[in-house]
C-alpha cells in the first residue's frame, strides 16, 4: 500500500477551503461566523492536545512511547497535522479580534 502524505501547503489550503465552507454554512443557517470559527479552532486544538498526549504525566508519556513507539510517532504526526490545519482558523480569529 502506498503511503499518502500531504505537504504543509496542501494542509493549509484544505484549511482555507474549510473556512470558506464554514462561512457559507454560517450564511445559510444565519449564524455568527466568529462563533463557528471559535468553536472549530477550540475543537482542533483540544483534539491535537489529546492526540499528542500532552495532558498526561511524563512517566506515562515515556511508558507509552517505549511500549509502542510507532503508534506514538503516528499520533504525534496526526497532532502536528491538526495544528497546521488550525493555523488559518487562529489567523481568522486574530483578524476578527483586531477588526472589532
């Protein structure tokens, strides 16, 4: 099976498209775009924190890593991908903060 990977630029482009889709959804359902972006950025951040294992103690992190390093590296890679996707969401929030 061939490994499928995306570059950071492709991930950012996917994120920008997702923001555009969320904007269109906010127009259709007559909701606040800022609130939707805020919830999406929080959800992405929490998911990245959970996948990275940052909320557990150092002993557990070492134990998890040494019990199965391949899965730990994969989870950290997914966490990094999610944070890269979240960058445009943070930028939109920052721009909206300075505008208002």
